[in-house]
């Protein structure tokens, strides 16, 4: 049995996520892959000049799974999981493109502002697999439960009452999340980087070609650019987040009252 505990569709639709317990900790292939990923990650951290990557100041970097992507996919996306996933979204997985990615929260860094991924009305899901324990101390994802149900401007989200939940995960657990659920990365209080690998699932679109991923495991920039303006923006974001919040509120108010 792949799952120890399943979340029903009603819970997923209402709350915007499903956190699944599995028996992957007893899977030899999965355990071996986790060890390999940890080893390669350590090497990449040593040889990569992280300070030159956009996202270093905030402490949140992207990951290309490289050759680990197909291996992890083959372990997770078996018939049982596919059927379960399809029962949540009421569509065949074959209608979607699946890309792999991930997130690295650096030690003593990682706080983000709440946001959604991409456009609210697009259909996208994220399937994240814990290859290590994610605790309250090493930068878990924090969500606002049910915040995906209605499209909200930033000001409406900011002033609305929220039910916040930090998603701690044991190695082998799987998180399925709707992209338009408001969420953020939290600070990694530990002394080690925290890795979370994900699959990004989007409806197939002939207009949008999916680029081939680099076959090498790699630490990448996040949304901040590695130039003077990008560094300035990221520094303000990391050290004076209230300034970014005020700017977002002003932009949101402007759209509401002057457009």
C-alpha cells in the first residue's frame, strides 16, 4: 500500500492542499535516491558561488532536479498515486505537462512574503516530496488555509482574517498544493540548508513549449535578478519587507480605485 493516510477531495477543494502519509520510508529505491540527492546537494553547495545567485540575500533558491527528476517521478507517480491525484482534480494526468523543480532554504534565511504561484485563473498543481524531514526549525512552507477559493487583490488578502498553517513533513511525505493557495517560505532557523523537491503540473498548451530541463542537478536563481537593480530590490525585500508590503498595497489600491 503506497498511502498510509489519504485526504479526500472535499478537504482538498476546501483547504487547497493535501498532505499525505506514505510508506516511502520503507522503499529502498527512495531511500537510496534520498542519500544520493543529499550527497550531490552538498557538492553543489561547495562548488557554487551562491552569493552570485539571485535569491541568496533572501535565502531562497530554486533547484533543477536534473537526472534525479525522472528517477523520483518513477517512484512517486505510480498507478496508485496517479489515480488518487486524478480523483482530486477530476482530470487525467495525461492532459498535463509535468516539470520538475525544487526549493532550497539557506540557513538563518528564507523568509518570504505571502504570494501565489503564477496567474490565479490558470490551472496548476504542485506535488512536493520530502526527501528529508522538514520541521518548524528548518523553513517549512506556510500556507493560508482556504485562501485559494476566491481571487483576492493583495490589499484584500492582507486585511482578511487568515488561518495560517506551517506544513511540517516527515521524509517520504507528499504535499499536493493548488498554485493559487497563498503561501510563503519561512525562515530556516537551523544550521543546514533545507531542500524540498517538487513537480509542477500544468495543463498542456500548444502555445507554450516546455523547455528541456538541464540534465544536471543544479542550484539556480529564484525570481530576483542578479544585477544592481535586482540586488537592491532583494535587499529591501529581505531587510525591509514592510516597504514592499506598503508598495504592494499602494499598487493594489491604485488598481481598485483608479482603473
